């Protein structure tokens, strides 16, 4: 299938029904990706373990600098296409696609423990 009009296809027939997407991690990659998915018309729930960060994002306070990101977050949050939570069960329950955007360092290796924990919650 192809990507038409900036929307991800929900089915093989390339319909433009919004997808329900969960993005795990609200760092630079997760927040920007989730916001762009929402701005494409999809319904996105961003999940993070940092409750204070989730609360700030829910109020529209963007903790990173990316030109125009704060306006896009606000627009999609107001439209109900972008939500933030610390509750994995809520974020994953209806997600059709889950993107993992969690940090790791070379010294720590891949974030296996967090991924396993997330998989058992979803």
C-alpha cells in the first residue's frame, strides 16, 4: 500500500481511517514522532514513566526545542488526537501499532527489561 495525504493506511485497501498509535517514550524521538503521527490525522497516545513530564505535556508545555512543535502539540491535543499518560494499560489497550522510542546508552545496551515489562502490561 502507499501513504496518501500523509495518513497511514489502516487496512490493505489504503483507507484513510485514522490509526490508533501508542508511542512509548516522550523524549525527542518519541514526542516528535507521536506529534507528527497525530498531525497526520491519527489518534496517538504517548506513554512515559515520568509523571511530571506527562503532566507538563498534558498542559501543553513542551520540554524540548523543535521549531513549531509546541503549536503542533497544542493543536493535536485540542483536537483529541494526541494524549499523554503514564498508564501502560490505557496507552496499549486499543493501539494498533506501538512505537518504542525509549533511550538506551551503549554502556547499558538495549532497554530489554523495560520492553519485557511493557509487553506483559499490554
